[in-house]
C-alpha cells in the first residue's frame, strides 16, 4: 500500500496569527485479507502502515513566531509520525441483487507522540446493489477513539483527547457508459466528521470524485 493521493498537512498546526507552513504526509504498508473463511461469508482483513511527515514540527515554533512555549518533552508528545494497524471482521448477507455487509474494525495508531497515539473501534454497515448496468454501494460509519496521554497544549486544559467519528458515502458504477468490455465509470459522494472533546480537533470533510477503471 502507498499514499494514493498526495497529502499535505501543517508542519506545526498550533501556530496562530501567522501563516502556517505545510509539509508532505506519506504512508506505506501492507494489507492482508481472507474472504469466505472455511466456506462461510465471513471475512477478515489486517492492515499495517507507516506514517511519515517530511517536516514534523508540532509545538516547536517559538512563541515570538506565533507558536507555543513547550519543552522538548512536550513537543515530543505531539509527534504525529508512527505506525497504524487495523484489524476487521465482516460478514456478507446476500438477497438476490442486494447485499448487506456489517464490519467491525479495531484500530491502533502507535504515534511517536503519546498524546497523538490512540486506539478505538469503527462499525460500518454497507449496502450494495448489483444491477445489470448499475452497481451502487452505500456505507454508514461510526467510530470511537481514545488517546493515550493528556495533550500538553496549555489552552486544552490538560485534557486527554477523545474522538467520535461519523461518515456516510455513496458510490455508483456504470458499466455501459463506456461502450467497451471491462470498462466502467464510477462516482462517489461522501461526508465525514470528527467530534472531539478538544474543539481544536473537530473536523469535517466532503468528498466528490469520479473516475474510470478497467476490470480484468
């Protein structure tokens, strides 16, 4: 596995009143899956990836330049680099051209900064329809994550971060829009949000994408 889409994040997210510098965030790893275990519709998947930032400087900017006055030990607590592991189980229920796929996932993000390290669970329910021309997939997602140590940023009041996540995504595939065997057009609309007990980490994201792919 490699970073599919180039991603930039703030080198130091905690800078205020001045422009923040950006840096590249990359990930790479491996994914192993086993479907139809022992002749059933049970599936298992394990993913492990390494996350790296070109220039990780969380909490390191001096106060005179809009940053925080944190010690080296406090800065280390905010380091976002590290390893992420995901283990999930799912079971497929089929009803003619429809299917339901509930999935339960455990995630552990072992960041170098212990205030950024976390673990938790995600529950996802997918509904799929496989028609002659169109195929659709709807995903509903909810997750709960707890972090290892209190956050050292003074404005956060010594809280240990806790996040609730929600998401919904809809994907459609059209097998006939391109009049050539094996080709399909796909489009996705998705919305995700994070509700944290530390408001600074609240987030929401909207995704709209379209593409083509070829099935061998």
